[in-house]
């Protein structure tokens, strides 16, 4: 289905299209790269079952076409499909794993929730990934799946050497996504890390220590 969508978008835009399908509700459509003849875009899985009019609107957006009609079509589609998508996908909490070898995510989550959010957020948390899988060029420390209200932390961090404050910082960052929602500008681009988000992120008490540890960790694994 992804291939069919890619081919339709290529035909409509007359561009070479690299299509990435994501499950992340905070980036329904992200144009990652674009020039006159080429576009790389990541779209949510729900676009795989969209109608022709939605695909045409998506092509218009990829071509950077002026006018608001395609934005309206896309917005409506996203709103309607999100409701259906949420009702079909409920979170199986028995599959969540909070206890690691060195850190218990649930405890850290509760601490961050208490210290920064007045214990008002009601999210789930789990480890994801494999402990020994060292990525080559990029690492995703954490994710937030807003359809499930689920924070996911990379199991790679469950090591004796990881400072607790760093995991807390990643949890804090992901929790902020629940509070500071993505913003869509008039061209239909969704910004996930808005200026407000970045400001709030710096309110983490050990922000600079966390950032310093992050860059030294990356230097070691991407050497
Ligand atoms: Zn983020």
C-alpha cells in the first residue's frame, strides 16, 4: 500500500518522492527535504487508506502549491481519521515494561510528574528497543505516542553508567509533548518542538548537565 501511495504522489507531483510511513501522531505530515524535483516526506499510517481527494491534497502540499483548499482537505481528513484511529487502538497496559535492570521508569516518571507537573499528567511509560543495539548515526532516546498517552524510553539507557538525571530529562521532554501540542502553520507544516516547547524544556533543573552528558555519550557511541 505504501508503494501505491508513493507512486500516486510521484505521478501527481512529477517529483521523485521518498515516502516514510510513521506511527507517530505528533507528525501527521512532515516534509523532511524538498527541492524542485525531489521531496522526502513522512506521513502517518492513516494516509495509506485515504481517498483520492486526500492524496491529491497531499500532492498539492508537497508541490508547495498556493491556496488553502488542500490544507482544509488534509485537516479534515486528519481530524476524522484520528477519532477512528483512537477508538481502534487502545493501549494494552499489560505489555508495558517499566522495570529495567538499573532504572524503574514508573518511579522516575512519578518523580518528574510531581516535580514539574504537579502530578497532574496521567500517562503511561515503557522501555522500547534493545539494550545492546547501538545505532550508527542517530539515536532516539525517547518518544511520545500521543494516541496512547505513552512515553517510551530507549532501553539503551538502562545502564549503570547512565545518570538518573538524564533519563528524567528525557521523560520530562516527552511529557512536555502532552502539554505543548504541535502547531500547524498556514502551509500545513506541523512544528513539534515549538519555541514555547524549547523554552519549557530549559526549565528542567539539570538541563545543562543533561545536555552535556548527551553530547559526551554521543561522542562515545558515534566515534
Ligand atoms: Zn520531542
